[in-house]
RNA sequence: GCGCCCGUAGCUCAGUUGGAUAGAGCAACGGACUUCUAAUCCGUAGGUCGUAGGUUCGAAUCCUACCGGGCGUACCA
C-alpha cells in the first residue's frame, strides 16, 4: 500500500534536476535553475518552473523553451502530468504519491514537520521586551514580546540555538519619579494592601507624579535629587529603589508567564551601564572616538550618512548607546554568540544603525552579525499611547478582557466543556486572539488598534485556527485514532482533500521564508490557509462513519496530519494549541 | 530641512529578489445547523494597486518627481 515514499522537499529538488538534465540533452547548456514556484489556483499542478531566465542564453521566447523542455523530458514515476503553460512548466504529481508523502511525513515528523537540522547551528542571542521598570507592560510591549517569542521559536525550528535575553531598564529618572510619588502619596502602602500587582502599583505612582508635577515643580527637583542620590549609592534611596523595582519585577513575572516570555539571560541597566565606559576609553586610544573640550566623547559617523554621535556625557556618565556598546561586546566575548538580534521598535532604527556602525569602526569582526528587528508602532484610535497620561492598553487588562469574551462564547457553545477546564481554555483562546492578531501583520507595519473592532474570534484569527485544531483532536479521540491504523492515500480523491494536501505541502516553504526575513506573519497566513482548507473539507465530507472503514481511517490520517501542522505552526507563533474549545 | 518607513476593495491586511486573471478577513447582501464542535461553511457584490512620468517582452513590485501619513534626526530611552 505504501510504496514509493519521498520526502516532501525532494519534489522541488527533483524537478530542478530533471530540468537541468533536459536542458543539457536538448540544448547542451547547464544554466542555474530557479526554484519551482506554486502555480495559481486555476492550474492543476503542485509546482511550476518559470523559464524566463533561460531565454537570454537560448535566444528563444520563454514559452517556446517551456514547450521544448516538456517534449524532451523523460518521464519520472512520480509525475502525473507535466505540461507547459505559457512560459511555465507545470508539474502535477501523482495523487497517491503526493498524498502518501505528505501525510506519512507529517505523521512521522509530527510537530517537527518542516523543521531543519543544521549541521553547524548558530548560537543567536535574541534580546526582546527590555521594559522600563516604572509601569506595567502595555500593548506595545505585548507586540515586542509576542514577536520576540515567535522569532526565537522560528530560529530554533530551523535548527539554530537561541539565548532569549532582556535588559530591565531599572535605572533613571522614570523610576525616581515613581519613588518620589511613593514617598509623597503612598502612605507606606504596598501592592498587597491595595490588592493590585506590583507593576500596576508603581505605574499608578508614576502617573500620579506626572499629574502633579506641572503644578508642583519641586517634585521634579526631588526626582532629580533622587537620581543623584541613587548614583551616589545613598542607602535609603537604594532601599526604596530596590523595593519598588522588586514589586515591578514581580508584576512583570506574572505577565511574562501568561505571555509565555522566558529569558535565559536577564540583565539590569543598573549593572550594565558601566562596562561601556571601558569601551569608550579603548575607542579613544584607537582614535575612533574623540574628546571635546567639555569632556564629552564623540564619534563622527558622517561617512555612513549619519551625524556625530555622543558616546559619553561631559560629566563622564553613560548614555544609552554607551551601555549597549558595552553589553554587545560582553555578549560576543563571553557568551561566544554568532549573532545578536535586537527586537526593538522602529523609533530606534537610527540608534541601532549608529550602534552597529560604531562597533564596526571599533574593529569588531562581528559588527555585521548584529541585527535590529524593528517593528512598527501600535496606535490607538485616539493616537499614540502615552504612558505618562495613563493612556495605554494595559497588557493584563487586555488579556483578561479577551479571556472573558472567550469564556462568554464558550457558555453558548454547542460543545460542552468541563467547568474545571474552562478557565485555562479561555485564557489560551484569549491569548491566541491577541498573539495571532499581532503576528498577522508584517512586523514593519504600524498597527492601528481599535479595542472594539480589532480582536475577533471570527475569520483569520487565532481562535479560527484553534477551532480547526480542536475539531480534529475531537475526531481523533472519538475514533481512538493511532498512527498505526491502516490507511490508503488512493481513497482521498475529492478536490477539498487535494487543497488540504497542497496547503500542507507548502508549509515547510512558508516556515523557511518566515525565518529568512524574520517575519512570522508568513506562517500565520499559511496556518490560516491550512485551517481554511480543512474546514471547507469538513463541512462537505464525513470522516467518521462515512460508510467505508478504510476511507474513514484515511481521512483520519489526513486530519491528524493537519492537526500536527497546525500545532507546529501555533507553537512556533508562541500560541498554545488547545484540544477542546 | 535631511534620513528611514508606509500608501492595494468601505475597513483591516496579504501579495514587493519584476512574471500566469491583484488575493483574504471584516462589514453588506443571499443561503446551509434535530452538528463527526455553526468560534464553521457556500454564494453575491466590491479595485484607475496615492498621482504623474520612466526603465522593458512584462511593473502593485525597480527608478525619478510630486501628494498624503508616520518615525527619527538628544550629552533621552
């Protein structure tokens, strides 16, 4: 029954080699063969090879070449038909072989379908999240975290090793403002007393400060004094600082746990702002930097089309870029990483351009191994989020809200779920909606987020894909399905089944593309495609009790393959697949 | 001013190393539930791809100019 099995990736490779062979035999030339592409829907074929690139060498129209190649090609046993259509050569693979290959590979590789093994994996540090410790995480951070998680999963899926890293920006005027507000207004209360999370507690203080500061200028003076005291290591100030930052971090930990953010390396600005100074003095010695009369240190980046950039203040204190410089050098030296990816918003494009050029000028060979994965801003209907004014979408509130909406739908669902399971499922579906919504976008694009309209459980959403996955899990469970059950790919003959198989076949390519340009939206889109194909199939064909046990088993095998693919993709996106909803 | 990003259906977005008839979702309208989970499916309608030039066999995609929006251009982060 299962005769000729070939790994899915080999179809493309085989096509290229057949074309190469034919070109040698027919024309006596050996040009580069482009990768096969996916034909449009009206063409019944899995692969198409465009012949434009041969036109120049052969001095013939692409369509003529395509026709000639088809005529001269020796048939392969897995071809059904090969036909030229204009400048394209279309390859239709024998259904039985195609179906067998795709389903067998999914059933054996499961969620590793499409993953790649690297013989020499890179060690890649991915820095993401890196929040200020004076307020709760908001929607902007959610985008950052969700993207960071997905990128790490993506890199690992294609065989690299990652160090998830973050820097807590726990030092500076922002936290001092909250500290002043605490002394003035908090009356010694704690987050526990107020029954709120530590980050929200401190965030409220920060907003309180900003509200009162315009009318009370002495508040700002106090905050500045607080910063000086902190730098001097004043005990009382440090204790207060420690107390507040600790509360914030406890709050973050809860939110991170919900979002699924994990960090192998957590650095604090309060620890890392010093090493950069060492780099600055080295740079001065190498004459890469120069000293101005007032004592500040600069670098001229005009040969890169940038301006002069300060790397040390006149009072000798570090700047943001000083710290990043020090941290980067430490990471490459101490951790032996091959690459570093910074997941940071697009407003810092200039900063990272400057940073990487400075590293290059300092002569570090790994300067080109640093990447800034920038992502667009998140806007609300009323404009940009402003944490000073408390005008933000709070991460915890957002998750809670989506969870509630999800629970609400569950109440009215036909499918009954045990009371005890509802909470975790509602949480998972709520998070799916948020994460999928964010990851559907190209990271480069700004997101205009309307809380009333943006998050939905219908159409191209996380819930849609989860729903498809849950349906299949339910089927498999009802049938007591196991991989060892006998099935026959030749029985899967409907056009809906064919669409499913083609979508599955293209998944590894979508994964690869996603990783190539660090763009998880490609996977997100492809999962939608897979789920859509399955849902369409599901409504017009029976799977269980369809009157033919072998057909039933064959459809179950295909359904299981779909489930593995969806599960794989969801996991890469950082979305927890559910088995019921 | 200068630099970078963006402009595709009413709305939100795919498609951009030039390639087959520019695709989805939402909203609108018309259909399918005594359900293998309707958080689903099927159908209809909706487009001078910001504008104008250019490059060529071919442009949403590349180049130039302009219009509109955003972000930068800190001894902030």
